[in-house]
């Protein structure tokens, strides 16, 4: 039975589900979990896999099919029960526009009570699953790096954002491989190999994880090689070779259903049936155990090193340049003019451009100068997105908020006269939105991910933002990353909640180091003699812990816009 609801609400969906269960004699007692599927493309393939898995794991399946670029806002739903849902009950939510701002609230009303929650991203994995709004409420978080545009890049950033409870289908695809390799290794006489070789498809995450697992388990460096032939049938791992003193253990896939295993002293080879695993089989395995897969986390950590030094994000980029004006107004005018020109150039190359705004005296003046600069540069504001580098976590109408300071000078003119869509203004949440500080930060990171903002986790030579405006405090802080403050240590997520800020108010939301370092053009806006010391230190060696202003660089340009007082080099 399938029922469709248009322009509906979560409560109406829940009511309809109750009515359908009563009609068909269904109940939720046998449901063992809630599976949330975040769909960004075709919903039917992952849904079919979930329905197939439901025969072993009866579940409520909630599919979130998001349309962030929809011109209108609303929620449609499709409910499937009975034969159309297997042993599950299925809700497909098609959310448009502003509804996406409250996915957690939307889904919360549909969760099974007292049952585990699993979230699955079949295609586009978030930068840090545990910091995703829906991922944060889940006991298990499943991604599929192989289905992402940059599989190995995705696996690397999943390593950076890893938390206990994360898993990836690239790892699940190796279960049978790992079992077979372990069995072959344990055939007497057992001996640690002196060489390990794994061959497989280029850029395949399962190949990288297989090599990482063997290296982690045996303590021997594993070499990854391309397959001997280029046949597409060998997608994934093609062969594993363990070279020992007494011979070679070699396992080679010969077709989609079988492996040939050779052992030392037996080159004839044994034929082992091992068919490639289907998507339903992989999902079924993942739902079979909801406890953390610690081995996956260990292998991921050993395969890809972490970035412990935030200076890494800023290194290897062009040196900063200075533009000096007589006063703060001149600084703001110069920065606004340059930003407008850079945004215009970006829109000639890409369908959308992204600008990050900042607070403070000069940041607010720059925002006020932007509408005229954008008009003069011919920027199509209907294709422009506005973000904030940080925000004070106070009342939504508080004068302390960076967004409030630019409502009349920037937002109103661009929306009323220049065609800036309201949905392109990405305001950081306030306590009035009903979220905790950490949930608010996770929500903002989710908005970035939905727009493609996970680029910060692949920043070497790539960027998401076109222009990033930053103010600089007398202590050298930028955004809400303060010197020697533990808040700046958090680099796993796109945005983080900052507590105990040395500058009031104490609670803030800030973009993190990798995100701030993913802009093509960075503009630091400074005026006043009291900031001359911060300017001097910011021009020195990259040192995020002591001098945050030194540790943000643009991939193309970094420019310090200074008034004459701030440009003084004396102490």
C-alpha cells in the first residue's frame, strides 16, 4: 500500500502512518531500528536494499530526499506499508527549500521510540558523520566512499572526522576477502610475510583499506599495485600477495563469483567461490551489528595520517600582500571593491559564488560598502551565497550578532534590489532556534555539506568559498578561534561550538581551520593602532596556536587590508 501526501507536516505523516497500520493490521512492536537514508540522487536503489535488509532487520525506513535549491519550500511524503515495504514500513520525505533547515526536527517526530537509529548516506558522505545533524543522533553511521565523486579524498576526510560508530561500505565489501586472506595466512606453517602486495582498481577505497588492514594487522608495509589488466570486471580488489620465505600466498579474483587461491608449495591453485556482494547484502551486514566497528577505525587511522598541526592547512600557499589606506573607511572600500571583482570573476567560471562575511567595526563597514561594489562589478546576486565565519550564540535580534549588524546595510539592499534569494543567506543559528550550541554548529556544518562545502576537507589545491572576509582582534584572533584556546583544536567538523570565549559573549559558533583555509581569496580587515602588534605577528611564521591570524591563507591570494595605524611595524 502506497499513500502520497503533498505540502504536509511531520505530525500529519505520523497520523497517516497510524491509520495505515490500523487498516492493514500492522504494528511497530517487531521493528528493531530506525534506518534514515539521506538520498541525493535516485532513491529507489538504496530503498530496495533497505527493504531487502528488512527481512532480517525489520525497521522503519525514513528516506530524506532533499532539494536545497528548490525555489519554493514545502514537504511531500510517500508512505509505504505492507507488500510494498517488505518487512519494513517506509516513509519518503521530499523536503524543499527552508524545510531543510530543520531536518532533525522533521525526522524526530517519525523515529521509533526506544530503538537504535542508523543513518546511511548512499552517495555523498558528510565531512564528519558524527557532527551531521542526523548523524549526531545515530548509534551507527554508514557511508559509501566508493559512490562519491572523489572516493579516496572522501575516505581521507572520513578519517579526519571519524568517531566510534562510523562505518563505510568500502570496508564491508572486504569482509569475505579478509576472511579468506586470514584463513590462507593461518595455514601452517604460519609466518609473517616479508612483502605484501595488493592490486586493484585505481582510486578504489576498498583497495586502500585492504592494504591498510594487512599493514595494520601484520606490521609489514603493503604495496598497492594496479591490476595486470584493465578489465572493468575487476573493480575493487583484484589480488592479494603475501610473500614469505617459504613461498607466496596469492589470492586472485578471476570472475564475479570466484577466487583462485595459491599457497606455498601448491601452485595449482584452489578454486574458491566468492561472489561479489550486492548492496542489500552489504546493508544487511551493517545492520547485523550496531556496536562500533573498532577495527575499521583503527585501519582508517593507520591508512591515512591525521593532521594534528593546524598550520598544515595554511602552508604551501601564496604569501600575503598588503593594501594600506588612510583610515577604516578606506580599508572597507578597498576590500569591498576587490571582493566584488573576485566574485564577478568567480561567476564567469562557475554557476554560483560564495562569500564569507565577518563582524567587527571594519567588517561591518565592508559589508555596508558591498552593495554598491557588487553593482559596479556587475555581480549577479541571484547566484551569490552569503555565509558567516563566526557568530555570537546570543538572541537572534541581539546587537552583538554579526548578522544583525549587516541586515539593513547589506542584506536588505541585496534582497530587495539586487535579487539575492533569501535561501542564499546562510545565517548561523541562535538559541531561539531550539538547538544546543553543539547542535547549532553541527547544523551549520550540514548546510555547508549540502551546498558542497565539504571541499574544506580536500583543500590542497581546491576551494569552496570564493572570498573570505576576516576581522582580526588585538590578540590576533580570527573568526572565534582565539590564541591558546582549546576551541581551535577541533578540526574534524566544518563548524564548532566555542565556549568560554576570552572575549564576550562566552558562547559562539566558528568555522574551523580546514574550512577557513578553503577560500580562493582571503581578506583580513584591520584598522587601529591597538592592532599593529597582531598585524606584525600575523605576518610572521604560521602559528595558529599563538597567532591565529597567521594561519589562514587563500589558495590564490591573501590580502591584509590595513589602515595606516594598523600597518605600523613598531611594538
